[in-house]
C-alpha cells in the first residue's frame, strides 16, 4: 500500500495501521497535522519508517505506538520521550 493514500487527509491527526505492507514514500510527502501513529505488524523498509517520522513529513508528530502481537511486545513513545527527529 502506498502511504500517500492518506495524504489528501490534511486534517488527519491520528492513524492506526495493522497488517499493512507499506511502499516507499515519495519525496515531498507530508501529513501536516498527524500527531499519533499506531503500527501493528506493519512491514516496511527502515527508510520508509524514517521518512514517515521526519520532521518535514510529519511536523506535529507527538506519539508512536509499536505493537508486535507475535512477540507480545508493545512499545509506546509519549510526547515526553526524547528522540532525535531530522528534517
């Protein structure tokens, strides 16, 4: 699935993906108001995830939830968690 399918939703603030295979993201792709992203067993390249989390792609991003049901792992990244974002 192309992540760009969500691009027309300029007001999209929260997105939950489960059992998806994401394609590479095109240059200039943005979700300008996305604040929260939940990922549950999603296959994508490291570059695709990196591009989604770049500051210029998701400038208002604050919360990330990663879930792996196979391993019973859940990782939650609240806004107070410090992580490096690159533009």
